[in-house]
C-alpha cells in the first residue's frame, strides 16, 4: 500500500510517517524543506510546498494524509484544504486530515462545540475556529473519501507510545480518569489504523488516550 504524508516534517507528520513504516507501508513524504526531512532511507522525500502541489503529484497513492499545521496565518487552514480538494478531484485515494479538537460536539444535537464552552482557553480559540473552517470545507466534498481526525483536548508532544487509545465519533469524550488527552505518537498510531480501516469514510472522528 502506498501512502503520501503532506507536511511530513512537522510534529504530527514525522510520527505518522514512522507509524506508516512500522505497518509496512510504502511512504512518500512531502515537505517544504528537505533539510528538515530526517526520515528512514526507505522514505521517498518530495520537496514541494503544499500550495504548489498539482493533481499529478498525488496520483497513485492509496492513502493521502494531510498533517498541515499553522499557528500564525490561520486562514491557511481553510485555504490549503480548498486547494487540496481542487487537485484531488477524481482521486480515489482515502484522504485523512490532522484536525483540531475545538469543533468536537458537546451535545447529542450537535449544536454546542468544545470551543463554545466557557472553560475553553481563549488563546486557542482562533486556531480552533480556523481548523473548524477546514472541517466545514471537507464536509462539502461529496466525491472524496475523506476522514477528519480530531485529537483530544490536550495534545501531548513528548510522550512514549502506549497504544492505549479510543477512536470516538463527533462528540467530546473523556477517559476513565476524566481526561481528554492524547500523545502525538498514539494519535499517529490511531491515524494509521483509521487509514487502513475501510469503515471510516466521509466522516469526522476523534481520538482520546485511555
């Protein structure tokens, strides 16, 4: 199976590449700067900005994972998704997106999101809104086999792999300790599991650590 990881040199991207290799997948890593591409020699590295990608760049893959991240120019969360949907028109690959937690729903009616709650950190609200806009764009991609994968509320960058996680739906959940958290490395494991499981299609899911 052939997998492409976009923005592969970021925190999530690097770990997703590593987990894909562990599962025996053939990996192509797309990066903006190849100097930051410290991958296993079996990984095919392509240096190309995500906004410069063309339809031909993403042909022949079974899975494409978008690990794009941006903390400053937040409109890019929406515009890069729009660009990718344009060039993926007619592409049969499964397309997965590293998403945000702020848009997880807090109720069965799906009217209140995590970012709407009074305790949601104000400093993260602009980013949460930006990633939610990307999800909204994806929901209108009727022909593409997409999955948007939200992490838990607390995303832990430096932690050992535990493989103790739960794939949830669109509604916010906590674990038995009352926590909503996931390490980057366990999130990467979940991402590859979701990528390889055909039951996840045209939907948003979440992942929490147990």
